[in-house]
C-alpha cells in the first residue's frame, strides 16, 4: 500500500478512505493503481489517527472492524519505547529458535543500540514487530538520591 487518502463525496456528504497501492493484474495500464475503500477489504491497519478522526459512521461492518483494528494498532504503537534499565514483559511467552521460551527481558544499551536480553540466560534477542505486540514495562528502580 502506497498511500491512504481521505476523500469527500459531495453527492453523499461523506468522507471516504481510499487506499492507493500496487497495480492490479487485470488493470489496463501499469500506471493505474488499485484503489480500495475501507468497505472493500483492506488488510493493512496502519491508517493514521488524523484520517480516522475525520471519518463519519462506517459504511458497513467490515469498515467498522477495520477502523477498530487500526485504533488497536495505534494504541500499541504509540506507547513509549522500552529504555535501558527497564524490564519488558510480554503478555504471552515467546519461543525462540533455540527452543527457549521467555516472557521477561532486560532492556540494555549496547553501544548506540538498545537491545533485549532474556532474563533466564542473558542472551540478546530480537523480537519482530515489538511495538505491535502486547507487553508491559516494569521501570528500572530509581537510583537513591545523594543528598
């Protein structure tokens, strides 16, 4: 998907969401992109809140579910990112390719990168689509003040 556009229909006095994306195989021209509305079944849920806020009532049940999924994704991706010293706890355990299963990870700084280390063995791991997953942060304990 290359773009999301909010378009107003003057005939119906409604604002519609249109998606311009890749070209359809049955298109007459490769310069004519496929255009979908939210009622036609988009499967990307990355519509910005600024566009969702402009829309009136959804056109059908699919559009309502799509908007709900977009809002749920926005809620997850707008959280603060984990910082070094935090403990990140996933809602569900994650099994890695080495067979280890883990829910809790230490957030550490390694040079200029922030990485996750499994709590049970300290192994550095990558978690795909981290900001779209359900997790909580246990902040690092505050350092005692030197007064």
